[in-house]
């Protein structure tokens, strides 16, 4: 099954909008670097996921810039909620994707900044503010890593593939069974990395990422990054990802590998 990203014709954001997205990541990174590997309180959200002062302050820094420069746009943020959700242009923010990595001193978390136009992700930034890696994906343009174009690698069969997921503990029982059907066929399975794994896929170091339970702010920025590097990113039914998606995500660098993974996930028939 091939995904069709066909709403209206996707809009390419202007250079100024791309620069703004990078400045948003810069602002969040300045906050995060002050707190990384320092003592701070960790609170638990209602779903028992952790949150810190760094998460909250980083998102607040982003929102302050958007309020001044793009006041008519909508915002969806993990820590401070949603404003103007029906706007044509919707910024989707995860100030620290991978808070568990952040609080344990691992530099594999990332800042996610996405821009949707009428529900379609057209701009995405994955920024690792400690290592200094930044992927930028823009509709109609090649994805870049630290300013240089990157490309996924060919991997048409699961037997040659490197698979990544953040943690097996994040799957429900049914979804974990489906994940194992893919993992049992691949050459190598790696755990951890959160959004960083999708950047590595875009740069040709990982072939598949399979996850479930993601929210819009977890995946919106990843879609343009993966697609702009020549990959494909869909839900487990092969459908485009957007605000109505169920949180089950499959990213692949190779279309044939994507199709084979869909079959193993149980959505498509074997054969």
C-alpha cells in the first residue's frame, strides 16, 4: 500500500518561515542546555510520564516568539496546550522529545518543531541541542543535517534492515505482538533514541522505525524530515499521518521495506 499525501497541493513554507522554525529550536535549546545534567525536580504527569522545568520553559520560549511574530497561527504544544487549532498554519511543538533520556543525562532527546498547513506537515525540525545535530525537512526540498543534504539508504528486504523503536514497554500487548513480527525478521533491532532515530533513518543509518502511542507533537516534525530524505512515514495502515492519526507510526527508508513491514504488522496480507 502506498501512502497518498493528497489534501490540497502541499504548500512549501517560505525561507523566512524555515528560518523562524530554526530560531524556535535555538530558543528552546538555550533553555535546555542550562538544565542538562544539573539537579532539578522531575514531576509526573497524569499518564505517569515525566516533565521538568526545562520542558515547560523551553516551550514557553517558543510560544513567546510565535506570539510576537506569528500571532494568527495556531499552536499545539505538549506542555502548554493548544491555541487557535483551526488556523490554516499550525505549529506543533515538543520541547523535549525524550524527557526520560534528558533526565538520565543521555543526549539522545530532541527538540521538535513542526508546521502544518491545513493538517499536512510541511516543515519539521529535529534538533539535538547537546550534540549539535539539526535535521530540517521542508515540503518540496531535500532534508538537511547540519546544512548538508541527506538521503535514506536502499534496503528492500527486512532481512537486511536495522529497526529502531524507543522502548518495547511503550507498546500495548496487541501492538507489541505486531512489532515482534517485524523485529523477528530484521538483521538488527535497536532501542532508544526517540526522535533521534528518525533523523538517523533520514541520514541513512537506520532502515525502519516502528512505534505506537505517539501524539501529534511526537511525530509531526518527523514526517517532512523523513520524506524530504526520500523515505516514507505513515500509520500502520499505510495512511498519511496527521492530526487524526491513531499514534501507530511506521517510518522506512525504502518503499519495498515499508510494504514488507506493513505486511508483518498485520495490516496487509502476506504473499
